[in-house]
């Protein structure tokens, strides 16, 4: 890993120019561990092709990823509004989620505006002389597609969600569920109706994450273009979904499902943790609710503590350190989650159903107890139970007894572990892991471009894609034909009635 100030960047750019096969790749991601970690997995594989990877990181994540030898780090100034993004679990109650989401949606454009108006920062990116940008294409970072437009380079989007209006994948909302809803692919009529209305909304509203101002405001030297048209210039889509975890989904030639980008084999445990795990007689339960949640409301925390103290298994719990302790529970504000899930003594994973965590459980074949908190986690929890990999609990309404009962069911009933172990075996049987597959596609785009893979529907106007220009005349002609038939029948009936009256 190299942290490069601007003068060294200039020198490195010059050094890299003569190398025919070596390209500089710029990575733009939402500053959260799970998003960065997935992209670094791709960068590690692309480094094997001889490409140079440049990541934009703040001070905190520079420390986190400072040992990554395959990336170069471009320093990023701290943005005050980012502190508003630190989720507080106490605000995840259903009654408060709408308020929190509204607050976040108002904050994202402000952060985006700070990025795009920082000319000094943009110039430091220009010096990299990148050939391609890989962008974390979630709605918070959609606005960053303006950066490769400013730099006159193509871009690839990675994401864990499918937005039919953006990807233009042929999408039947009554068959393919939205990640924003917690339905499966076997929907009830009401779920089909809600899913269809959600799809219509997706097609008709402006893209979430659009910048405050027009594209031209930020890219003054470039032709004016709408933000929607800019998103449709994407060369390739890498979507973190997989039929083993998700439902069967359609795709176009420039869309690839690469669920499990950050998955990897486990490493040996270290320090006090290895002593705790080795001493366990009945097995380990790993409890982790991700890196975003700082703490739980007191009521839920007490119920979790009460249940975990009573089970016969030992527990490794990622939780903000408190005065709470128990002989069968190891509490730490950070644990090597992947290494724990890969340990042979691990029996169960209690999770908030984050996308990365679920793929790590799949990779190592560990059943899950899902306790979703917000965003796509409710959808992820539903798909996990539909696949038979685990069970779920409602964070607001569960009891300690219910938690204990479900943990015992998942560990003692081998059906769950057998199903996820079989899925894990299929995952490992593939010729390429997701990060390697993604790197191969990106290297292909660097060599040959991605225009030939794009379907015309991905750049067509919405009315053309939805066939409104075709269906509207057909509908109008049908209505006109019905009207003519109606008038003709009415005329005939009127004529017949008059004739009959004269005969009488």
C-alpha cells in the first residue's frame, strides 16, 4: 500500500505510461468498510494483471487498509456531513425510520456537492491519468459518475441492488422482487401489486442520489447531459447477487452477478480470542451486527444479554465494550468475523443480514439467525429463510426465550446446516471466485471497451424502453376500432328497429 501525495502521483503516472498492458484504475466508493472491502478484493485480482489501483480514503480507512499492497491511497479531506451518516441503532425503530431516511436523503446531496466542487481534489484525480473508474454504484455515490465524465474516462458500476430503470434488465415485478421490499419471488397478490407500484415509481422518479445541480455545473468543459443519460453511459455492471443466496434473476450481456466479492478463506485466530475458542466444548455462536451499529437500545440489549448467557454454547459477540461480562461470552468492539465463521467450532451466525455477512456465511457453510435492522436487511433476511439457511427474529418484539429457542433449533436441526453447506459446496465448485471474475471482466473492458456489450435499450428513452410509443398507437387504434364497431352496431340496431316499426 502506498499513500501518494500529488508530486509523487505525477511521477508515478509518468512511470506507468510506457507500460503497454498496465492501466491506472480509479476507485470511488462510499466510505464504509463493507463497500471498500469488496472493491479492494477486485483490486487485489486486477493487480495480478499488472494494473495500478488508486483508492480515495479518509484518515480512518487509510489506517484500516494501510497493509494492502495492491492499492495506492489518495488522501481525502474529512467531510463534516459524514458524521451524520453514522447510524445510531436507537433510531432504527420503525416509528423513526422514515424520519432518519428523510434526513439521510437530504444529507447525501450535500456530501456529493462537497466532493464535486473540490477542484483541488478533482485535479489530484486527474493526475492519476486513469483509464477507467470503478464506482460503488449505490444511490449515495451515484453522483460520483460525474468525476469520470470530467476526466473523460469510461466507468464501471458495482452495486448490491438492481434498479430496473438504470440497468434496463427485462424485469417483471410480479416475479422478480425488489431489494427495497421484503418479499420473495413467490409473491401474494398484494405483494405483486406493491412490487409493481414500486417498479413504476422507480421508472418515473429522478435517480436517487442525483446531485443538487446539473452535470454541466460540475463539468463545465463538457457537453451538457442529463444525470440520467450519464448513468446510462456505464460500460459494465457488477451486481453483488448470486442465485445461491438470492432468487434467479435475468441479465443482459454487460451485467454480471458477482455476489460474494469479499469472501475469502479464513486465517488462524490470534491472541485471547484463540484461547477462548479453543477452550469451547460445545461450539461457538458468532454474534455481529456489522460496523455501522454503535449500540443497541437498552431494552433489546438486555434481552440479547439474557438469552446469550443461558445457552450452552460459547459466544463471540462484536459489541461496543460495556461493563457486561459472562463466562461463556467474549465481547469485543471488533472481531475477525470471516476467520470466526471459517473456524470448525462455529455453529451459528447471529447477524443483521448485511449482504457481505450473508455471503461470508455461505462461503463457510454456517447457518444464520437473522435480526434485520434497516435498509435491505429485511429483504436479505427473507431470502435467507426462503432458501432454508436460517431463521429470523423481529428486533423490536422478540423475547429471550424465543431467541434461545431459535438458536437451539438452528444448531440442533441439521436441515439448516445441510442446506447451506450444500450451497457452499456449489459456490466453491465454480471455476472462479467473484472477485477474480469481476477483475477478468474489468480487464476485458480496459482492452476492448464495453460498447459492444450494451443493449440499445440501455440508452433508449424511457418511453421507447417501455414501448409507450408502440403501445399508445395500438391502444388508440383499438379504442377507435371499438368505437367504430359500437357506432356500426348502434346504427344497424337503429335501422332494424325503424324498419320493424314501419312493418307493424
